[in-house]
C-alpha cells in the first residue's frame, strides 16, 4: 500500500507546475498520462512534460531539477529513459510516489497520443506513436515458443516460465493491436472483449510443475495460432482489395 496520500501528490504536482512556470528555461509544460486523460485514482503518479527553451543548456536544467528532487522532495532513486531527444527521468520518492519528469527539446514538444493536456506555452502538431508491427510480434512470439519448448524439455522450469510469459505477452499485444487498443506494456489488456480475455487466462502458469507448464504452453500456442490466422486473413483481405 502506498505511503503517499492523494493530497500530498496533488500538492507536489501544483508546486512543480508553479516552478516550471517561473523557470525561464521552460517555454511550455503539459500533464501527460492519467492526469491528462482524466483517469486519476488513488494509485496514480505524476507525469509532467517540460519544454525547454531553444539554446537552453539541457544538462544544466536536468541537474538543477534532479538536485531539487533529492534535496527537497525525498527522492530515493531515479531511472532514465529516452525517446528521440527527450529525456524521461523517473523519480521514486521515499513515500513511494513516482514522479515522471520529461525534458523535451522545443522542436519535439508535442502530443504523442490523447493523454496530453497543455498547462502553458504551445505544443507542436500531434505525433502518433507507431504501433508495434503485428508481424514482428508474431515472429517474437514464435521465438519465445521455441525456447519455452526446449526449456521444459531440459527441466529448466524457471526459464520455461519466463519464456512462456514473454510468449503470452506478445499474444496479448497482438490481440490489443487487432482490437484497436494500446498494445504497449499491457495497457489495453483489461479492455479486451471479455470472452477473449477469459480464453487467454488459460495461458497463465499455475505452478512450475512440468505438466502444468506444458498445459499452459499448449494453450498459449493455440492462442498464438488463432491470432496469427486472424492477422493472416486481414492481410490477405487487404492484398485482394488492392
């Protein structure tokens, strides 16, 4: 159970927005994630996108804001991700609140999906985040399948479970992609049609017994075959209509 309260989270959010508005090195800011989409709940974190002014020393800005998080806001650690020229610095505070600060070059500051709510400044035209290619997902799922099979045969049961989980995740991503849902990081899985979601439940591993791993593997192969066939039909239909 998180130690932070919703009031504490929103107080910190307001302070960060005020700091950004008063920092001349930023020309814009936006809420992204659940705050932008209106889906915040007890467990939501803070996602704040900051647009750096042209000719700003980005490293200096990032160091300044990082020092503030460790010195004033109780950061325990942080982790970095990059997308193009944008740095996403993910802070974990000692009260378990996650704060995602992203530092955007002015030319890249733009929505990459609907979960983007401008606070101040101007954003560039929306850029769509490309969906993972279905063929790539299918190919990776079959590679996971091969390693699952060999891991079970070798008695490497933890490795088998790991590979099988990767295979199942790719099947779920295919199902999300086919149903027009977010295929990244399981974000669309809970919104899949109930019958489809329940059928893939059979792919879950209930224990590390070889017999159970084999059962779940067979169920996942069937689910992958079903998704692959549906995608093949879709591709054939597109090809025939050209």
